C-alpha cells in the first residue's frame, strides 16, 4: 500500500466511484458546451494567429496557433474545433497529475487528484477555453512528473522526456521558464540531484528543450527580439501598480477558498509531511510550486497581476491536496485539516453547478437573467452579421474594398475577424475575401495592436477606405482619427443582442483616404510599445 493511501474498504470503493462520477460530470459539461458559447476575444485572437500561421508571435510562441490550425483544418471553422485542443490538453494534464499522484500515494489518492484537476476553476476553464495556458498546463504537468521520476526514482530516461516537456512548454508560453529555473536550482542545491551533473542525460535534455524552442528563437531573431522584449523588459518597464491584493484574489478564484486553505494547511504541517515516507516528493513538489508562485507574487508588488498567472503552478501540490479530499482522516486530526476534508465535497459540487450555469448563460441563456449592456463576450455572431451587411453595402456604394478596423487593442478586431467568416454576406461576398485579412486594429491610429501592427503595417494601408468600429462614439470623431483620413461619414450606432436580449451597443463610421501619417507628419508605430 502506498503512503497516504486509505485502506481498500467498501466505503473507499464507493468514494472512488464518486470521484469518477465527478470527473465524468466535469468532462461531459465540457463536451456538451464546448461549441456553444461564443469565442472569448482571446480565443478569437489566437484563431487569427492560426490564419496568419507563423513560427512565432509578438505576445506568445507558436503552439496555440498550430493547435487551432490543426483542429479547424480537421473539424471545420467552429467554436468546437477551436476549443478541441484545449480539451485534449486537459486530458494530458489530468493523466500526468494522476500518474504522479499514483506513484507517490497510490490509486485512492490518484482518484482524488483527478477530481481536483476536473473541478478546480483553474483547470476546468484551462481545459475549456483555448489559450496558450492549455498546452502550457499539459507541459507543466508532464515536466513535474518527469522531474519527480528523476528525483525520486533516479530514472535517467526521464531527463530526455523532461527536455521534451520543457521545450514544448516554452513553445506554448514563456512562463514555464520559471519551472525550468526552479528545477535547475533544485538540482544545484540538492546533494543527490547534483550527481546528475556528472552524467550526459541532463545536457541532452537541455539540447532537446533548445531544439523544440528554436522556432521561437528564430522568429525573435527575425523580428529584432520583439517577443522576448515584449514579455520581459516592456512588461517590467510599464507603469507602477501595486496589485498584491488582486494577486491574492486571483489565487482564491483559481483554487477556491477551500483550495487556498488546503494549501495553507500543507505549508503549516510541512514538517510532518517532509518527515514522512513521501518527504522527498513533498520537498520537490512544494519547491516547484512555490518558487513560480513567489515570483508572480513579487511581480504583483509593482505590476498588474493577471488571473491566469499561477494556474499551472499549483499542479505540483495537487497530489498532496488530494490527501485532504478524503473521508478517512484519522480522528484527532488538526482542526484545519478536518475543516478542509469536510469543505471539499460541497466546494466541488458548487463549482460544477457554477460551471453549468455559466456555460448555459453564455450559450442558450438563462431565463430571466439579462446580459450587461457593457457585455463584450456575447452577441458577436449577430453583430458580425450586421457589420458584414454594412461592409457589403458600403462596397457597393463606393466601389471599393472596405477594411474593417476595430478601435481597441485586439478585442473588436479579433471577434469580428472570426465571426464575419460565419456571416452569410461574407460567404457570398467578393471572391477571395477573407475577414481575417480584412479586419485590422487600432494600431492604424497610433495605439497598440499587438500582432495587428505586424499583420497590418500602417503605411501599407494608405489610401484605403475603412469602416471603424468602436464602443465609444467620441473616439470615432477624435483628432487622431480625423487627421489621418480625407473624408468621414456620419457616426451610426448598432445595438447588439444575444438570444433576443440587449447585450451592448457599438458605433461605426466609414472613412476614406487613410494616411499613416497625420497632418503634422507623425507616423504610427509599427510595433507594440
């Protein structure tokens, strides 16, 4: 029997069936709704990555784009196809976490680990919405599994697979470099692990990582190291913002209050855990978890914290958190551990109910529950059809092709580029028209546009007619717009509806004779600052 594994009783067998049932409900929820809610603007933005397929991008490496391209090519251009990669990445994540837990604590704990990966907000949504975090989590889980094989089982082949996991992870999102740094520090500090430095396997693994990450290096070299600079110097050089309270709120949102208290319990009773049979596993996994989390916490002291930052990092503690999802703790256990044990079942039930209600609201809708007038994540299908109708009409009236420009960084442009492809008007429009290549961003008017600044360099748009789309009517009449165009039509408003309910309002304006420079001769920046 593995340490921490409850006795194989009838009650335990029943509890394992409950764990499998919870995991099955979580999986079915995702499969049923995977293609129902409209794409988040981030998902639509990464879909645009896939249309402009490359070996690198300004704000992320290539993995998310190639996964989306593969599944939309196989399954068609649908929300389901865009998100299929996220769901499959979740399966990989769950497999490695369960395998890791099984090797430390046995089968019973592995069932509980599966429940946590299935039900915690951090991993439910990573396995639903397509983003770089989906392949990142899968690679992160694989990396900690193979590092545990190295530290606990002394498996030399695991170095090669660790290199694969870190290389694919670096091609997914740069933040896995924090895990690589934690692994390196552990090897340097831990006496047993330093022996590996005299063997070839760690260096071969490092070469594998470098080879798999090399496309991003090549792209950065071609683009004057734009992505590396954007994700490091440019972020750290931004405006000061003390966001530690927001960071803590994000952790609570990802793990739930029960999850946070369970992590506190694991830290509070670290001496007992480190002294037990699984002590070496605890020390390794706690370090691989808390080092990246500490870095993110430190950054939040002077920069804005983002919700998804720490999601993959907590995977290292899931095997130990699984010990608290147990009906069999001994009597006399500390009060905090007892409370966590009792809190997990209702917490998991509440999470699943919340996911079902949220996905239903985002899709078919909930009776009597309205959408906010400022909602920016619903109604895009109908709105894109309205925009495409305006484009078609304007092209007939002017005899010119119209470039649609979303007047924000990347939200409007990304959503319209995707959902214009589903408009009947676009399907029957001019031959060769592809909305992804005819929908630009606010970078054309002196603001940032991330990859849109590279996809639509301002000087190449000179002379074009444009349909500007904005949430703010005043922005369409601003000096930065009027100074770059020859003529500007009247500002019109379009109401957005979802399932017959109001969901927002946008404003559009047709302009002609675009010039990349203003009357004073100031040129737009060609790249994100």
